[in-house]
């Protein structure tokens, strides 16, 4: 299958911003392979068997560091210090206004101009199936207060799960943070075309209200009967040919519990992916403009990536939480207090239909 050739580690070896970059390859006993670069902690390749046992690459990405440096910045990345949009690029915390860097209209998106998706993580691989990566956000970086230490672990389990564990701690003053993974999935293969026929379920009764430029207002809206209703498995195109860029409040029996948030399946390949997470919210993204190229150059194997040829499930904290402290019921999840570590987990579990 196109794209199933293993990436070449030598094409990722370089020093960026004074730090070494490499490619780390994980394997499990079932034959899955995941390659991750410590530039942005980005998932570069994920080989998963189809119903015939053939391995196929189910994430978009690039086959060299040059591709990631010039390509779509979120593709495959671990996003921080704060996922999503912070309205008007600023917020109040402990009585002080903190202006942030502006990189999306008047807003701050995915941590700013040089959030974690642009940073080189320190990385060590101690075994065949996992790699640990670390990054320390400096006080004032992109405008955010406080030094924040982040530890990240990618693991492939023998149950065919790609598990992403993070732990973070504010070191000197209170700050805000929200992390997510941003892999672009196509369960038929990264270069196989539209995902609008993928069957999707999102286990959420409500979505977050948004302004016209996708900043959360704090309002919660029911999804039942709307084009955002994926409570039962439906093709992405079931409600029309438009794409999605929306955020759901995941149905959870208890806060911070590892919960099934979403599922996708592709009939052509037989692959099924479940998304389990401890995070309260889930961003669902396909791109809104069919046939519009994604930012950056050609992808792996010379693939030309377009919007709506992939889907992203991005488990994260409450959107725009730093500006909605008085509205969200569990907004304390956005605030990190010095000396108290916080952790989270997301697992992408693969099976067959």
C-alpha cells in the first residue's frame, strides 16, 4: 500500500535551535509501527493493519524534517501551552492581564507563534515500544505566565493502541495550559482521498457555542438533530458535504475519567479507531474547504494533501477556558498551581470491522 514504506531516520537528523532532532520508531508485538520526531513531538507515521493484514500508514505527515519545518505546523504535533483559540489573545489570572502573541486573526491559536508544535523536545527511547519527550515552557513564553515543565510519553501497546500520556507542573507561578494531540487520520491510508465516507461517532450530547471566527463563547448547545449530531454512527457526509471544525463536551460519568470520546471506521480498509481520553472536550476537525490544499508542501511519497482528506480528533481542556473562568463548571482544570503536577491520557485504539 502506498505510504507503508518506513520513514528513514537519517532524513530527520539535524540540529534545530541548538537542539538535536531525530526520528524515534516504536513497535508492538502485533506489527504496528509508529514513528515520531521530537520536533514538535510530531507523529510522522502510523502503520496499522487492514482487514487483509496489510500495513498502511493512517496519518498524514512528511518523510523528512525539511517537510515538517516547512509544512502544516499542526500536522501530527503535540499542542501546548494551550490548545485551541484564546479569544483576543489574552486573559486575566490572579488579577493581572496577560497579553499573548497573536497568530490567528486577533486571537492566539495552539500556543502562539512558537508553541510546542515548533519546539524541539528532549527525547529518550528506553525500549522498543515507547519514547519519552520533555519540554519546559519559559515564564513569559508567548505571553503566558510561569515556567511549566511538560513530560510526554508515546507508547504502542500490544492491544494496538497508540497511547499519549502527559504530565505537567507549574514551577514558579500559576499559569494556564491545555494540551492535545493533532494527528491527521485517514483510515484508508494517508494518501487515499476523501474521508467524508468514514463512519463517525462522537459521544457528546453538547457542543460549545462559537463566534464566527471559532472562539468559544461559554455557551453549550445540544447537538441532537443538528448537523453536529454523531451520537449514532454516521458518515461524515451524512449531514451534507460541508466539513467540521467544532468542539464537543464529552459525556463523562466522572471528571478526568478515561472515557470513550469518539470512534471512526472506514469500510474500504476495515479499520476502526476509538479515541479514549481523560480530557473533558474534543475538537473534531476535517477542514471546511473541500479541495483546498493544506498548508505546506507535498506530503509523504509526494502526496498532495487537501482538506477533508483527513480527520482530527483532538481531546483537550475546555476551549477558551482562560477567558471563561466564571462559566465553565470545571474550569479549574485550566489552571496549574506551582508544585502540583497534573496528568492526562489519550489512547487511539485500532481494531477491525
